[in-house]
C-alpha cells in the first residue's frame, strides 16, 4: 500500500512523540540535562538501525550523523531477519550527548527506519560531574568527617564542648559561602591568636635553614605586607587579595576536610579551599584535620610562587572528570608533593610540602637520616600507599618545581580521559577540548 505524504508525516510524528525511551536513552537524557556543560560531554554510543531501504540510504545516515558533528568510529551491516527490513546497521559514534539525543530523534523522524535503538553495551555514562565555572565550586563542598572533633575520639577538641561549638560555628559560615560573596571575617579570640603565634615563631626559627627559597621569598613578602604578623591570624580576604596579585590564585572558605575530588577540582580554577577555624590550644603543634594555621603557614606562601601555582593548578585540571582510581592517584601525588614534598637546592635538601613547613616535628624528621628518600616519579609516587597518623617513612624529592611539573605532565598524558581541558581565566571557565 502506497502511503500518502500526509500519512507518512503523521507516522513520523507519532513515532517521534510516542516512542517509549529505553533505559539507555533515559540515562543519556538525564546525564545531558544535568547542566548545560553536561550536555557537551563527549559520549560514545552504538546505534542499531533497522533499514527499510537498501544500502543506498547509508550515505544519508552518515550525512545526518555528520550534521550533528558526530564521528563515526565503526560501521557494519547485515541482511535483516525481520520482514520489511532490508538491513540492520550497527553504527558506533562519538559525539556530544545533546547532539546524540538530537540525532536519535532526527533518525526516528525518518520513515527509512523500522527502528532506531541506542544499545547499552557502549554507553559510557562514566565521566563524573565536574565544575565548569568557578561558581560551580559552590557544589564542591563535600566533607570527609573522619577527623572532625565531634567524631574522632583522638581529636584534641573531642572533650571540649566550647571548642566544638566554635569549630561548628566557623564551619557554618563556610557552608553558607557562595561564589562572589564577600569573605567572611572571623574575629579570632586571644587564645586562637596565641596558638597562631606559637606556631608562627617556630616557623620563623626553622624556615631559614630548612624551607626552599620560593617559600622564604613569598613569606618575606607576606611579612612586608603585614599580612603575616606574630600576634594575629591573617584574614582570608587579605591573603586572597595578596595571592591574586602574585599568581591569580584566590581563596574560598572551606568547612573542613573536603573530599579529594572537590578539593582538587577547585585547584583547576586557581582556587584554594581554606579552612578558617583554629586547632585546639592544647595541641599547637599537631592537628588531625587541616586548620587555618596549616593553610596559612603551610600552603599560602608557595601559592604565591608562579611555578608552584601552575603545578597546583595542573593537578586540579587533571582531576576534572577523572575516574575514582585516578583521583586516588592524583591525591597521592598531591600528598607526596604539595603536602610532604622535599626538593633539592644547591645539593641540599629543602622542604616545600605544606604539612612539613607547618609542623616542626615532621619537618625535622623528614630532614633527618631516618626516612627513606626517593626521587619524585609520578608513575611510582602515585601508587605509594601512605598513612596520615604518623610521620611518613618515605619522602619524595623533586629536582625543582619545573622538573616536577614536566614529569607530572608526561604522566598525566597517559591518563584515560577522552578529552582535554583548559582553564580560561577571563571567563573563569574550564573549556573542553575534544581529542577525537
Ligand atoms: N580539604 N580543606 C581541605 N584541605 C586540604 O588540604 C585537603 C582537603 N581535602 C583533601 C586533601 N587536602 C588532600 O589530602 C588530597 O586528597 C587532595
Ligand atoms: Fe594541606
């Protein structure tokens, strides 16, 4: 029976509208509708097309895929077993999620096909969500609670109700913070300022001999700007403005120890998530969780160094959309470099790791003859197990920040992500570069 033009159109409309989505299409649609950025994630997919017409229509299919900027990675056909269908075509494509959805819709409008199916085995819904603009960091505030004073019996503040209240109050301020808000100023108590002063003075003592020159140079500038003074804890706003001038890094208040994924993601935007509460006064030289004394004395000076800032950002960029196991590896690299790294300076060993520079005990241990020293090599460093309860038995030594960065870049290029990312500082946006 020859169909009239009208009935063909009606059938196409009916098929496009009434078609019940398969589970794979629902997954795809949900993934794409998460955010405008999620729509643009490159998706690999396999389509099974039941072709009513002969092979001649293959050309049209390929043209349609091309119109949606899809890349055909594989194509095969077979004579169909279904009556009224001449061929089945299996087409594997790689394209943005939104275009894939539109392609499927377009193919369904066509009467050339008795069926258009998205096959499950090649659907990768695996690229985890990641922030695409600095304001998306408002969603990157997931905490790991294992070392909080409420929950960790070994926390020096566990039995101190007043301390726990103060810690909670400062954390609440961080939770409420949104992109673009003014920095919350904290009025530190005399006790808190006294704790800062004790640690500050030990750093002043040890730094000349043991810290790397980049740290000392930036520390001097922070003192000259009267941001680092012995008697009061610096405010995040002043520190953030200082960093912005030197490397474009800025701060964001963090409520506590963040998940590695959230913490690393912020570095991609040259944003350092910093806690604002202070360790317990009874334990000035040790804290189980990061506190602002650790952030300020450990991390801030080097974030004002251009080469180190670049290295930090590159760890962050590598983490965007990475798998859980890759996040684990990046986290380990971060641990053995940014937190516990040693470097060479005129044949001498110096510390650049924040956890070393903000903790005299471990600094002296690291530079003693007790621990094992190994050259920094991302492929092995990234899989070295570590624990966070005692001093490290192993430290990794970098030749220089530039050398560490070179090695890191080479290693990152072996990771599995099917796209590249680039940070655009003018828009504060991460741009996706397809590598297909
Ligand atoms: N969260 N607030 C905060 N500060 C850190 O230094 C920090 C973190 N979360 C994870 C983390 N550091 C690292 O141990 C790596 O896992 C990235
Ligand atoms: Fe730290």
